[in-house]
């Protein structure tokens, strides 16, 4: 079955935080490596990042409960090169993120996807990858 989307399906991804200022600082520095900055701010509530549209948000949960990490949830960030994967992963760890899998090729050969996995300051899992 082949799907034909009339428009981009994914609007943006959002992760929750319990420390908006710390999370915003983490993502400000991380997304600077992609040339992406803040595009929308809701003081004390949320910060969204993107270029010309919302791409990623970090928020305090709307219902007022504590943010928590989902099991099996992950946000993937597309890097420009394998070296860019290494750079993003290394910065995430320097900023206090935790390792979930150091950058390396995945799959049966060295030419497959090159991936690094980490968690942000709240424990949200992210993947930075370069296909090939």
C-alpha cells in the first residue's frame, strides 16, 4: 500500500519538562547546531523552535501535572552528516543529557544509518541520525 499525502503529515513534536528554563537552555544550544532557533514563546508555559514553522516544542504540561517520560517515545533529529551526528550527541552529553547509545552505524553494514541516542534533562529520549 502506498500512501500519498496531500501535505506534510507531522506538524511538530513536543516533549514535556518540569524545568522550562533549564530545558530551554539545553534546546537553545542543541538546535543552534542545526541553525534552528526559538520561533514562539509562551512565558512560563512553552517554547517552540523552528525555522519558518513550528518544528519542536518543550512545554510544561497544560494540565499542571508533572511531566513524565513515555516508554517507547522518541524524537528523531536529522543531521547533515555523520560528523554532525557526533557534534550534536557530544553537545547533548556536555549539557547534562544522558547516553542511550553512542553514535555508530546501525544495521548489517557500515553504510547504513549512523545514529546516536541520548536523553534530555527531563529524560525524554532523542535520536540524532544521518541516513547513510
